[in-house]
C-alpha cells in the first residue's frame, strides 16, 4: 500500500491566547504533541497550570465586567463571528490537515469538520441579532418585558475527538450571546484550537473576551470548573469527568452544560432498504474510528435479517482502509493515543471473555505502516447479550456490538436499556413504524434511514446520563443567556398600599 509519509517540517512552538496576547505558560513549560499515526513530533504547546487558568479567568472577568465588550451591539458581535468564519475558511485546508496529523481522523472527515466549524461561526454570527425577549402589557397600568443577557464568564472544556469543531460549538454561541470565554482544548489535540488564536485576534475581539489555555484537566480544567469567577462551565467529554465537573461547579452554583457519552442503538428492521442499512450500520459505528459520542455502537438487528446483514457487513468491511489519515483512500485512522488504544483493546478482551462472537477484526493491523501508530482494526462482535459490558459501556473506538431482536417492542426495550440517551438510529421503509419507534426512544438526537448527519441549526445533546442542556441551534445560544424580567409601572399615582 502506498502511504503518504508525514511531511517533515520544523517543529513549531505554539502560543496560547490570554487577555488579547499570544503567550507561553507561566514558567515556560511545554508539551510535545505527536501524530498518533506515526509517532512523529508535530509541535510543542504551552503546558499551563492553575496559575495560567486563573490569569485567563481574571482577564475574561475584567472583559465581561468592565471592558468594551458589554457595550458591543449584537450586530458588532455577529460581524466578529463572520470574520472568524472567514478566517477558518481561508485556512480550511491547512486546518484539516493539521487535525488529521494531531488527532488521526481521515482527511475527508477533517475537511468536513473545518467547513462545519466555519458554518457554526456563521450560524451564530447571524443568530446574534435574533435574540429577543417577550413583552406583556397586563394589567393595564403596567408593562413587563423580558431581557436576554449574557450569562457572563464561561469556562469551556473540550475533548480530543473533534478538536476544531468542538471549539467552534463552544466559542460561537457564547460569543454571539455576549459572554466572555476561556476555552481549554484536550492535552492530546490542542493544535487546531491554537491555530484559531491568531484568527480570533485578527477578527478583533477586545482583550480578554476570548482566551484559549492549554494544559491538563487536572489543573486548568479543574480551575475552570471550580473558579468562583466563572459563571458557567460547558463541557464535552466522558461521563466520569462530566460528573466531576458538575460537582466542582456547585461551589458557586455555576450554570452547567454537559455533553457526555453514549451507547447508542442503531435499529435495523427486516423491512429496511438492505444496502442502505449495511452502509449505515458501518458508517454509524466506524466513522472517526468510532471515537464519537453519538456512534451507533449497538446494532440491534431484527432476527429475520440478522445473519444476512452481518454477512453483508463483513463483505463490505475490507473497504474500511486503515492508515495515516492523509493517505489517499484511507477511511480509518489510528486511535488518539496509546492509553486510549489500551482501553479499547481492553474492551475487546472483555467481549471475548464474556462470550460475544468476534466476527471481524479484534487486533492490530499488520504492516510496517502501522507499527508506530495506535491502530486497531474495525471490530464486530455478534450475538452480544444486552447484559455484557461491550453492550453497556462506552468503548469509544471501532468496536461494534450486534444484538438480534424479535419484534418492535423488543427493539425499543433493548434500545432504551442503557444509562445513556444521546443518539439513536432506525432503519425501515415503513415510515409510520420508524417515526413510532423514534418517539419511543429516550435519546436527544435521532435518525431515520440515516446516521450521523447533524446541523449547526439543530439542537445537540442527550437524555439521561448523556448530559444536561443542548448545544447548537437556537437552544445553543439560550444556554449562554440569562433571562431578566423588567417591570414598568405606568400608573403615576402612589401605590397606596399602606
Ligand atoms: P475526558 O472526558 O476526561 O476529557 C475531556 C476534557 O476534559 C479534556 O479537555 C480533559 O483534559 C478535561 N478534563 C479531564 N479531567 C478534568 C477535570 N477533573 N476537570 C476539568 N476538566 C477535566 O476524556 P478522556 O480523554 O479521558 O476520555 C475518557 C473517555 O471519555 C473516553 O474513553 C470516552 O469514553 C469518553 N469521551 C467522550 C467524549 C464525547 O464526545 N462525549 C469525548 C472524549 C472522550 P485533558 O485530557 O487535556 O487532561
């Protein structure tokens, strides 16, 4: 197989953005960032700690309380967001390639993410001017209206699976709403968020309005969750960390938005368009190496087509070409880190021990091009029992559990038999049945005869232990707004109560 050797470039040292300046961490500590497909050193980034996070929070606090930001109009904020979108579009190619090198995903997916990140800034740039309250004019001698105001200083903590896109999902609605922000990318994948810093500076946000601080969750992330100067924390990541953040945020009763994991059911009925369902089941499970909170990692298949569907998936699976995400034709990259590969391989071992039938993959791909990366083959377990750990726990890798079901009632019961409630898919040509089933599913994002497409204009978030609140769409900006009731007395006479 022809592989594209990682480009040899001088190793860049990045700066982070604090109070309108590109700075290094206090003490100058740096962290090496490597390519998960090749082990190549890509860049060095500031390794900050609590002191740096405190500085960024203080800058965001000042910018919110006393800077010019409070006086900007929604039109001005919208224009700034459009400039960020333009900056991302102008650099979309290099951002996508950098995302591949840092995170591992295939180039086509990273290109999609870069375009979507720009579109997210555009959507919220437009939405900034469309935030309205309500008015009420009863009783006759008074008037009451609702003002929507920014929540304040926001700590935003993002994961490693969609580094640029998650930065956009967090920054755009908060800035459109008039908040100030401190964004913390994942230690593993900070590069595209750091590439955003000059774009944010060029756009012309006042100092301190938007800050990006790189460093570990233990330290920087904790400070954002705990700080009494932060009004809201928004987090995307694992459920265990999400729970910790929610607890840390109780100190000053911050507003909290959590977008956590999932163990999402993808239900195929016997009357589904067979080829579409085969494609959809593979894409749901293996896009982005399965490192997706909304991955369709539990495939529920009606018994009548179970054997046939699994056979068709196995026939098609060799098309999921593994390799460096920049190599033409590659459809699946490495996992993000050695530790994460250990976790995923641990689950594959558990699946075998529990008696699930391994029908695809389960190991590391062979060949020199895979030796230095954290690759795992696309893996399918068949005849998985709903009680098995591989059916219940979020693996967050290319591991699909197939569970047969007898009828619609059983499909719904199995689908909802999870502590999570992020996403779900249904495949059937009977649209009435499809909608009926979707309405029974306890999940925040659902698809009929498709899987994964999502829109900046529509809400994203989960039921149950998949989190609190919604991102994106109108809901996304609401999450960064306070609601103030304003009452006006139109009666000039004294109240006369006493
Ligand atoms: P985490 O949820 O731990 O990390 C997400 C972000 O939170 C990172 O920026 C991380 O910092 C930060 N963080 C970690 N601990 C704290 C803390 N105590 N306070 C504040 N911030 C913190 O993801 P992991 O990388 O550890 O992955 C663990 C599992 O989570 C995965 O295997 C997967 O199951 C799930 N996950 C779910 C995601 C989703 O989109 N829902 C995304 C990523 C993971 P840093 O890592 O830089 O130290």
